[in-house]
């Protein structure tokens, strides 16, 4: 029979020979089993997840998008909308939607609209201008608005680095346990 006796807050554990070899070293802390191999796997998985999130954040930072939203109260005689973008408030404004953005089906109710402009450079300021298109073909352009394309991925960078740090700390702590014989201070083994 094999026995492992751990001091103070740890408890006595019996390992039958038919289930574990006499050289098995498992650490029990208040009844919780934490095998070294599982700890290594969790650390490795955290490192991989952290690296993956950082790579994702890198691509978010390179590819920004601006989301333009607008609402209308009513849309009598409105066929739809066009959206224009320029690099200065004076233009030239270039149409960015491929086809007309259709008006709401209920002209009394109006509608809510969202357009994603993914063809932007992070850190650049753009001016957008909305154009109403009436059923008769007449158009009305509204005053331009200024929007700065922000870099994405900041939150993802922070999350990825935190997860990567925890995984690295776990991996380093596991390596230290290997150099000290795999047992915590005060633990002794009896066979």
C-alpha cells in the first residue's frame, strides 16, 4: 500500500496499489485533486487562447469600420437613401452604397437604418452626407457629419494579454514545482 501524508491543512490520502503505482505523486489540497498534467494542460490552453485573441486584435486594429445610423419620423414620397463620404467637409463626396437603401414600408412610421462602411483607414477623419431620394426622383442632401475611424481591438488586446499572462504564470509555476520535486513545502510522503 502507498500513503501520502500532507501537513497542516492537507489531509491523509490512501492509494491502493492496483489503482496507482507506488511512485504516484498526487497533491490533495482540502480534498481537491490537482494533478500536475492537468495544470500543465490548462496553462498551455490559456497561452494558446491568449495568443489567438492577440492575433484577432491585431487584425481588428488594421481593419476598422464606421457604422452610420439614422432614423426617420415619416417617409412620405421617399423611395430611399444614398450615403456619400469625403475626406474633407468641402468634398468631393463619393457615393458609398452600391444600390439605393430602400425606404421603410410604412411611410407613417418611418424607419431606422444602419450602414457599415468597412472601407476606412484607422485614425482617418471622414465626412458623411445622407441623401433622400423621393419617388419623383428629386433628391435632398443633408449637412455632412464628421466621424473618425477608430482603431479596433483595444479590448481584445488587453483580454488576450491578461489570459496569456495567467497561462505563462501557471506554466512557470509548474516548472518551478518540477525543480523542487513536485511537492509543496511541508508535504512528506510515506510508503
